[in-house]
């Protein structure tokens, strides 16, 4: 547009002053035309309470600004600075340390250990949760944002505390690029969201999250273990066939910063190149209106079988168990309160 405007300005040398003013005005309009479209889109979002069909990936609760809504709609994630207070982060960290030192035992706890190390900074845990850690899922400031993506009837589906270890030299501390929906046998995807909070400074050195903006608008892709020379952590499946040239965003965060992202957003994390352990806490939420699907014959069948095998070895449940059996025992959060298990 700037080249076209310059050509028009050359032509006005043969015109009188009044015509020149008109052409210059027209050129300014051309230059601002692209910005006008974006502004109109923002204005449309600002009136979305009357037209909720304008938003596909978020709800208008009055919390998100039009710019924030537009950003989530286009990119599939939104970063909220300093959302979780330091005192809460410290309490979660203390609870995690008690579990790692085996001072408390949590029924149903799933412990995962990094493939490259035999011990963490405490005992052998890499992920853990208890009643204190479940407070994270109930934090009012977190649930306020969750409601923007799931609607008002909220279920906590999957909680996790991640203690990424220093890389042992084989790059196994990386998490392959993946979509979280691969692990969830329920739909619709647009009513599921992850809240991921940094428990300390997270940057490219210690393995921050890496996201591919806009990939949430696609479909669930085939996942399997990447062919990494140093090995891969259990159940760390990666996307097959995504575009490696797609623009990336490294989410560098401070303690208490929280990112909310769509389950189809392709993301992962780099290796931890520091000597410390990188900690984060997260929870996946879904609308109570979500429904179970049968993953037989789909790209999710491999993870279903793997989870069944692990559950059978740990709890001797046999092969008759289905994910639908667990759906009746879901944890439900309504208006910030834990109402049932």
C-alpha cells in the first residue's frame, strides 16, 4: 500500500492544491485500512454479550478484555501475570516436598520419574498432589479465568505438579510437542482448558513452555513416542506430522504467572540446562456438559491402552475397565466450590 500511495503522490504534481489534499487523504485511508479491520473485530467482540456466537473458544464473563478475548480466539492461549500469590505458591511447594520425602502418602497418587535419573532433589517423585495441592484447583482467581473458557459448570479433570530435572546430557528433560486432547477421552474440546502456573522463574534456560500459536484451530493429530536417542519419559507422546517451521512462542514466566491454553494447542517444553529443578503446577478443567467418547479406532487408542496397562499393573483392575467407568466419579467445581467427588 505504501508503494501505491507514493505513486499517487507523484501524480499530484500535475494537479492543483485542492486535488492534492484529496489524494493525500485517500492515501492515509489506504495505509490505515488494515488496522481498521482489526479495530472492527475488537469492537465486535466488545458487544459479544449480545452475540455470543461470535466467540468460539471463550465465553464473555466480563473478566477478559476484548483484546484478551481476541488473542485467545486467534492464538489459543493467554498469559496472566502474577495471578497466584507467592504465599500460595510456597504452600504448594511445601506440600510437594512432604510427599517427596514420603512424610505423607496420597491414595491414588501417580508417581512418574524422569527416564534419565534415579532420584529427584528429594526422593524419587516428579509429579504429585494431595489435599493441599488440590487447593490450586479451587483458587478463586484461577477459576474466574477458567470460567471464561469452560462456562460456569466446571470440573477439575487432571492435576499435576511437574518437577523438571536438570538434563543429564541426553536431552530427555524435553517434553515433545503435543496436544493435551490426546490424553482426554471426552469432548467438546472447546470446553476444556489448562491452567499452568510457574512456581518459580521459568525461562528458556530451565525449559519453559513452547507453543505454536493458532494450532488450536486444527484437529487432533496422531501421537506416538518420538524417536529420541536418549529415550523418552513414559506417556510423553508427541505429535506426528506437524509443521516444524510454524512460528513458536517461548513462554518465559515469573513466579505466580499463569497461562491458560486450549487442549488442541500444540506445545511442549525445552530441556532444563540449569542445575536446579524447574517447578510448575497445573490443572485441566472441563465443562460439566462434556461427554465421554469411545476412542476405539481413533488416534487416541494407543494412549488408552497404555493407561489401562499402567492401571492394571498398579491396581490389578483387569482389562474390563473403561474410561467411562471413571466418569461417574469425577470431581466437580461449581462457582469455585468443590461440591462432590
